[in-house]
């Protein structure tokens, strides 16, 4: 499956049988292509779990199996302790699915769309009306609820798509690249909505090829490439795979050689690489160390014109594990 950074992946206060979603050894083939190759992961209540990888990595196929849209060629999925598959109707009531393609009626208003899908989910009368109001508030569309959705921007349509999946209060919400093609304001609104869900105790499975989304939203992240999970863990755990060190670049003039010597003596500094008019330092926890580093360099006679901090990110981890950039 790749590198699992966490010791066993389980929350200490949750027994193994309390996982909202449990996927084990999933395989899915399309002819000679193995789109999903031995994927295993789980999600606990209130946890947002991210599948991070480029287009074609196998993310959508994985969640299609998890949602019971297509069968796996091997492996198993349970949701809320119930076996999942294309023919398992009852277990699908636990899931809210937000697909990449929009699933709304453009001639209907947001309220009418929500009412229609709410009735399909078994909601009626005042409970449905109350829930529609709650969802409209959550997805920030209350003030546009009576407009035909064909007049909506792409971001507004995607927020409504999420609202439809939330109507029946699912145990597990699955979102497949929900911010693709939307404007920055709508994208932020979508991310804020997702952030609020885990606070309410909902389990969320989130796929994306945007590193910053995974870092912002996800409690644990699986880095996916070529149908396999290459590594899994929290952001901090994944960063340790590439050493977890930061870099500080000091550009300037004056006594750079003397500054390099003084900086090498600092406990926080692991390495100093000297150029003609700059020093690059390898350190741990750069935000904490930078003030002392600047003071030391200045005291040694270096006049600073620029201080730049570079911290490792998930893009760096992906490159380290796969040998290619995340968006390749």
C-alpha cells in the first residue's frame, strides 16, 4: 500500500469496528489497466480524510467503489459497519455523494432542487423545510434561494451540489474534486463549508489534486499515484518522510563568511551553505529560529537585504515519493 506513517492508523479512543468507512485491499481493473491497486484506508467519525494525487491517479475510481457505484474486482468496503456494493441499497443511505459532474436541475431554484432531492431521500413537510433552510445557510445561498440555478455561477452550483448531499445528514460525505473550475471566492466558501462538517462529527472523504486544500482540510492524507497509496498520515507525519527540515536564505553584503561561522554554532542550525552574497541555512522550525539567526548574522557584520523561509510541503513529499510533481 505504500508508506503508512502512523503506527496503526486507529484513533486510540475508537475501537476498530467504529470506523465510519473501512476500505481494504481494493483492486479495480479496466482491461490491462489497474486503476486501483491494493488500496486500504479507514475514516473515523468527525475525521476528514484526503486522497491527494494528480488526475488519473485512481482517486475517482476509489471513491466510486467506496460509494457503491462500481464493484471492486477484489477487496471490500464497509460503511457504518455494513458491507458496501452496487446492489446494497440500505447502506447507501449513510452516504452523501458530491460528484465532479453537477447533479442539479437548472430550471429549478435552489430551494426547489433541495426540496426535490429531499423528498427522494424520504424527507417531508416541516422537517424538510427546516432542513432546507439549514443547508442553504451552510452553503451560503439563502439570499439566492429563489433564483433559477441556471443563473448561478459555477461555484454557486457546486455549493448547491454539496447541499443536496447534506440534506439527509449522512454519516459519511464523499466529495470528488469539488472546487475544480470555480472562482477563488466560491472555492473558499466551499472549503469553509467542508471545515464546518467535521466539527459536527461527520466523516468526510475528500479527493483533490490541490495540495493547499489537503493541508487545510484533512486530518489525515493519503498520497495517491498510479492506483496505489504511496504514503498516509497527518501532514506533519508525511513531512517527516523528507526530513522535515526548513530552509532560511539570508541575502545581503558585508561579512558573510563571519556570519556563516557564527550561524553554524547555533543549536537550531544544522547546515550552512555559503554563496557570494547569500547564506542558505538548514534548520528545524524556522519561524521559531529566524529571529536569533537574523540577530547573529547582523552581529557578525552581515547587512541583510532579504530573509526568505522555505518550509517543506506536500508537494515536496509527493516529488520525493513518486519522482514527479503533483500536477504532472
